[in-house]
């Protein structure tokens, strides 16, 4: 059997969360996996290893939780949704999500997204300087996707963002940081679930379409409410971080912004490269369903394994010598920012549409995008993003 290096490093310190890539590089160099002594878990940081585990949903299951707790033996803090389910339970929920987030359904959202993107970008051009997080990355998805789902506008910002941060904290260790996010988000849970209920959703929104699957008996009413929340997560929570990460990367690499401004149709490529370069989801867990040997390592049934997608997406063995560089004309397709296999984010077409619309409008109307201060990192055990990105723009 393969020897596994033991690491005393803590990936969840302020220093490593601020810049995780030196640690990731050492983890990948140590072999297919390392043993994280502080957390008593086997961690995988390479692209091929993470991809193979994500694609093998029978051996590496999700229903025991995508965080460190084994939910087959410990109670979950909230009802388990689509992310924490396996076949056959997973199938009907995914089918309902895919049915609502169909190519036709997503296309129908474009004009509304474009209208607000143009309005928002014009207002930012008038201001000249702004915060890329509060004034753009948060504001745009909260408005356009909240409207598309059909939840009430009042209370969105105060409840949805802290609720998402709390949810995703459960994907990492139970430490002072995660407890802080739970304290801030605890009061939001009732508002969010109440507004995912049928009676509080607009009848023409995507949330109401999810409830139609419950009416037909394809899913339960409890699953419908959880799916509306999962849809918000896909189109809002992680999209906020993805927009912020793309903004910061483009502003920090003016030559890449110049390339995008010269050809706004490259927005899709810039977005995929940003998702690879600064993955909004850095890590989560799977659970070994049956005794197996993976990469020469014996894994007992019930063992948790920790996958670092943020590391996999910077793996030079897969991406080449420029893995740590931000290059928007790279073919970044196949990154793991949205996962892989049956649990690959079913809501990603919505997130991609939001970002494509927004960055296309920005590329068309803005000549220069520059940082006018140091971005402030958002430190979270699972998510990677920014609390503040001071920006200045010059119109085209």
C-alpha cells in the first residue's frame, strides 16, 4: 500500500485561507493524498484524484454529508437537500431542477438580466469609483436572480447572504470561524425557508415551477422547498463570489481586461478561467461507502475524504506550467469549480448566464478597470472570495 505523508498544517488558518496556494502545491507534491493530522482526515489536492472521486458517486457518497460530520451517524443541523443525497432519492430532485433550469427556461431570463446589467453598469460609470462586492457582485444576483426565482425583494440582502455563508460553513470544520457564521445566519433560516414556500413565491417564477413537480407527485413538498433554496444557492450565493473573483482577477491583470474589452464575446472564456483560477468552492467532503483501494491507499467504509477543488484547479500536472496564471484565452473547460458527476451543480447555467450578461455589458461599456486599493479577502472555511474590491472604471 502507498505511504501517505502526514501534514501538521491547518488549511483553515487566516494565513492559509488568504493564500492557500503554497500549501496546495506542497500537498500535491507529497503524493496522491496527505493525512491532515489536525482534522484526522485524508485529503486529496490533485486534479485527477479529485475528478475521479467526484465522478464515482457509488464509492464516494454524498448522503453522509458533504462536511466532516457523518450524517449516517450524527443528526444534520437542517434537512438534507439535493447536495446531500444519493440515488435513488437524488434522481427525482435533480430531474425537477434540470426541468426548470432547462436551456429554454434559462434563455428566457436573458433579456431581464441584460436590462438590469445595463442600468447597473451605467450607474457605476457615472460614479467612476465603487466597491466591486457591495455595489456589483452582491447587488446584481440578489436583484436579477431573486426576481427570476420569485422571492419577495424585501429582506433579500439581509437574509440570503448570511444564510448562504452559514450553510456553506457546515462543509468545513466546526471551529470559531464557522461558529461565527452560524451565529450571524441563525436568525435568517426562518425567513429563507418561509419565502421558499409556495404561498410566498410569485406564480410566474422558477420557484413556483419547482412546486409544480410536487403537485404532480414527482417530489415531496419538503423537497420542493429545499430545491427552491438550492436554486437560490446556485444562482445567488456562489455567483456573488464568482463575480467578485472574476472582477478582482480582471482588475489585477489589466492586459486581460484589455483583451476582453477588445472582444466582449470572450466573456465566457474569462468566466471559466476565473472559476478555475479562484474557485468559489474550495473544498468539501465525500464518504467512502465500501472498503476500497484508491491510488494504492486502503480506505475503510465510513471514512471521510476531503477534496480541495481550489487546489485541483491550480494543478500544474493538468493545467501546465501556467496553472497559477490568469489567462482568459486558456481552454479552462473541465475545471472542477462546479463539481463533477451526478452532483455537478445543476444550477450552473443560471450562474453562467448572469456572469456572461454582466461581463459582456461591462466589456462593451468600460475601457479601463483598475484597482484603487487593496481588496479585502473574505475568510470562510469553504468559500473563497472578497469582502471589498475598490475599483475605478473609465467608460469606453
